[in-house]
C-alpha cells in the first residue's frame, strides 16, 4: 500500500514559489473556494445531500487504523480558520492506536460546498451525523477544537446516544460573548473578510501559539491564497455568516446538560475570544481567560476531566502534539 506524504510537506511544495531566473519573486497562485489543487495526505471523500433545498457536497477524511483495529471511531471537528487537514498529526496518532478517524470539512469550510444558506451549529451537527450514518458508524468519540468545540458540544447535546465520549480542545464559546462584545450585522463581518491581507492573517495566527514556527505558515497561506481567487466574495460571505453563528449561538449555558463523559484540554496561554478590537482594553482583559474558563467548564459538565497544558496556546494538537495526544489516549483508555 502506498503511503501519501505529509500534507505539510506537500503543501510546502505547493505553496513555495518556484525558483526564478531573475531576482523577482514569482506571483502567488490563487486557491479556489473548494481548495482545488491543494494536495491531501489522505483520500478525500464526499457526501452529497441537500440543505435548504440546495445540493451540497460535504468533504471528509475516513482514515482506517494502521494498527490492529479496536472497533472505535474518533470524529475530529475543526476550528473556524482551518479545515480537516490540520488534524493530520492527530489522525496519525489515533490510527496508530487502532482507531478509525473521520475528519469532515464542515459546510462552508475547506473542500466542502459554500452554499448561500443560514449557518447554525444545529445544521452542522446534523450534517456530521449524516456523514456518520452514511458510513454505518453508530457511535463515536467526538473531538472538537476551537469552533469545533462548540459544534462538538452541540452534537453531544443533539445525539447523546451517538456520542461515546466528548473531547474539547481549547474550545471557543466557554463564555457568552454577547455579554461583553457588541453585536454587529453580518454585513460588517463580510466587509472585514474582504479587507483581510496576508499580513493581517499571519498576525492573527501568531496569537494562536506561544512560539511561532515556520511550518504554521502553511495555514496562513491557504487562507490568503483563497482571497486571491475570483470567487472569494462568496467564501467571505460564508465566513461572515459563521462568525455571526459563533456570536449568536452560544453553548456555554448548556454544558450541565452534556451526558457523555468528557475531557477538556486547555492550553494555558490561550487568550482567544470573539470581539477582539471591539471592546475596551479593560473589558478585553476579562475575556479569553482560558485557565479560569477551563476550570469553570470542567465543573459545569457533569462527567468532565480537565487537563491543563502549561506553556501551550490555542492549538495543542499542533503546538504540543505529544502532550495533547497522550492526554487524549489516556482518557480513551479508561
């Protein structure tokens, strides 16, 4: 069986400018809204379905165990500024322990369709369930990062019998942003999306990590190159609507209703919150305080275990993969 090279290595080749005969830098090639031309470390599959009467295709990775199968499946739910591919280290760690892994690109993200519909966590959870149903998976561990943590919580609330266990990795939504950050119309989010640049995207991604590494830039380049495409306004509109989704659809008040056993993994240096730049400095200082939010969340969820990772930021599975995977596998072994 052939082994595909790492998506990071493939992406580095794709994103790097070719050698130039002159000293001038080669132009950056745009990426389509469905990431056409971007290589994948694992085969990409699609589920065709409908949302609000529109035909859509949901991209997902379905990766079989590389060790003896243990009969269990882990579903990985990505954050807002990412898609399924950034889970590659976690996919490899889990499949090496016998788990089957399913990693969808949510509707509006990655290689999935970008329809003109109302976006909600209920819809995304329902579509994720459709993917599992199409694969014959009746129960799975649901692991969500950042925005994916909000989605994972909604999935567990909607489908408790299908949720073997719940794992939240530095989820956003551990506080109700409506209490401190002002509401803004979706059109305002849209204008912000149209104004993003390579540098502004990189500056924001720097806030995710305690120490920046060159390999993190691949995720900046993917987002930036999409802004260069002719259909970017459609993607910007979807990004605006999902930003509004996060603000208007909190899950924090429903943590006490979560039934499955849960693991909450918190990088202690994370200070991510919705509304940055829109609230006074003294208010901002009270938001995104993950050391306190992690404890509060673990207390609110009836059967929760908290793992704190000192010196780690918003994305433990990229910044401290060994520690993160050890915590996940230990939880799943019990």
